[in-house]
């Protein structure tokens, strides 16, 4: 691999339709920074100073192509009026929507008009600005937004296990309207890579798939307008497989990154070609253990065979993961 290829040059080439000399290595490493600051994640997410300082420390240790400036699956939901309920013990929060009836989310007044001013979106924007000013050209600045299907499913209170759910069009419209402004705020603050996270991916009809693509298109176009790289994280392997033919038939202006595990064939979406294809590793796969060496060997094999444009993770790498493991894996990949 061309290990000396600068990440910004690779992004420029991808946006111009040029195959990359090597994959961009962009693992999502964010909550690890809270561990460095030794503060609960709940407090960490609201403090731009602690986030910026600790992410600079992460950057000094992690030899990847990018820095995850902010990653929170609930960011847009909170901006739309939901509240986070944190457990008494350390752990991830749950989401609670205000409701007028047992089965209906309450109407949200005002928050959808200026989503960039709601919840912790201003915190994320401030972190990006600070890192843009201090890290300068030292790697790509990454931020994540939730995809329209995933956010609409949350608004509708749908079970992720439902393979063929009915998502109300009103929820899809509300979700779509909030994602683009938040992505724009991130881009104006200085991000060079936007991850669009779709963890909810049901089996879709041709019309449903086309509607989803039409909702993604403005978000992707905004990212490209700012000459940044749009990466579509497909976190539901079952949904990717169920809609595989539709993925292959569609044209894409972003890098598709389906989640892969040890049972995923390397050619799952490789027919899309190197400009549109990436791989998202399940974050828990990086945990240390007796199978760690086998996992590293499998990653080397699938990257060599599939030749992705981007190698990332489907979510935040657990805080307990050793950064040196990520560095060693990347070094091994570059020398193949």
C-alpha cells in the first residue's frame, strides 16, 4: 500500500472519481476520550473543553487518518425534543420521547426550526471549531449524523427487529429536515468527513428504497458541496443483504460502508467498485482476547481481497480497547 499518501489527497481523489492508492483508516474513537479525562460519559458529552483536550491526546496516540470530533447516536433525537435517561451505574443512556398518547410522540414546537441550536449540537460544533484551529491539517476531522431511516424509526418508536416496518411519512419528513442542517453546521465548522449512520435498515420495496435514496441525496450533496467525504455507515448486515440487489443497481455519490463480521463474504458489495465501497468493522471485535490474533488476520485478509476505499467501524470503539491494537493492525495493513 502507498502508506505515505496524505488523507486529504485521497479524499480529493475520491471526490473526483479517482481510485485511492490505499484505504482511508477511519475508526470511530470517541468515548475513549472520556476515559482519558476520567469523567462519566454523561458529563463529557456536554463539555467542549474536556472533549477537545482529550481528543488531542487521542490524536497523539492513534495513528489513523482521522479524528472523531463527536459521535453520539442520540444527538439529533435530543435536538428534536427527546431526553436521555442515564442509568445509575455506568452505561449507555436510553431515549425517552414526550408523548401525548401512549402510542404517539408529542408535537415538537420550535426545535425542528433551528435544530443546530438544540441539545448538544452546539457543543459538537464548538469541538469541531477548536480541533480545526489546533490540529490544522493533521488528519481528517470526522463527525457523524444519524440517517433518515434510523432517526425516523426512533421518532416512530419502532423495534429494530421489525423486518418490514411501516414508518410514517411524517416521521421520515421530520427526520430528513433535521439531518441536513446539522450536517451543514458540522461542515461549516470544519469537518472533512461526514459519517451518515443507518443502523435501522429494513427490507424495502423498490419504491421504498428509491424514497430513502432521495432523502439521502440532499445530505450527500451538501457534504460534497463542502468538498468533504460522505460515508454511509450501514450498520445492519441483515438489511444490507436483504436489499443487496437494490444497492448494486443504484448509483452512489458517497462511500458505502456495510458492517462486516467473520461470516461476511468479501464481495458483499464489492461489485460497486473501489470508489464506492468501504468496510465497517463491528466495534466489539477489537476487544482483547484469545481470538484477537485471528481477528487481525481476518481483517488483513478481507482488506487485501476486497480492497476497500475506507476502513472504519460501525460504531464507537469501546473505551477499554487498547489504542496500540488499532495502531498495530493499521501498520500491518500498510505493509501488505
